[in-house]
C-alpha cells in the first residue's frame, strides 16, 4: 500500500507536486491565521488600548498626588481665612453689645447722639447687612475721631452716606448723619 501511494505520487508531474505543496502550506497558514493569529492579534490590540487608557489614568493620578499637598495647604489657608472672617462678623447675640460699643465710642469722642435707630436687616449672598441710622452733633475733629475709632474695631462696621452740615450758620458744631452697617453670617 505504501508503495502504491509513493508510485502514484511519483507519477504526478513536478509542477502539480509544487502546487499541491504550496496549496497545503497555504491552507495550513490560512487555518493558523484565522484560528490562532487574528484572535490573538485582536486581543493584543484591545489590551494595548486598555494599557494606554490605564497609563493616562495613572499619569492623572500622579499629577493629582503632586497637587494634593498643595491643595490641602490651600484648603487649610482658606479655612483659616474663613474662620477669621467669621470672627469679624458678629453673630446675632453680639449685635446689641456691638451697637452699645459704637455708642460708647461716640460718647468718648465728645459727640452727642441725636438719633441711633437700627433699620431692617438686608440679606445678601452668605451674610446679612445690619444698618443703623446715626445722627450726631459735634465738632469736625470729634466726628473724624469717632469714625477712626469705629474703623479700628475688631468687628467690621462700615460708615456710609455721610452728610455734615453746620447746626447754625457759621457754627463749628456739625450735624452729621450717616449709616453704620455691620454684618453677620447667615448661618448664625
């Protein structure tokens, strides 16, 4: 049987033998490519894309880690500034004593209070304005001293809409009207 197969093969022309050999290699190569190489190549391509995406995430994380200490420091600084601002804004319980302090400063500056009337609160974004209408009489120097003392208080008080007119013609005493505004944090 072996001899008959070999004899049959020997009878085939050399060109056909080469074509059969090439066809066999081509068939085997095609089977290999479709069943082994292409699935593995696709898997390699997907894995390469995943690796590139993960590498980008790692790089972003490294940048974030570098900035983390800086951001934590900035957060601590902003928190400290916020706490300082809250100390400058009185809470609701402190408003009457704050207004008494302003009155005392006026008396210490040799001013006579004619009007000291708290007005309606005005809500803003995260704070509330507390305006007070003030009218005092006294010399210019005393009014300036009063404004300076109010400006040096630990709490924030703004003096706005200042108007000064003599009490009498050619008098050195002035009638001064203004609006003193303090603030409180809405959360208090």
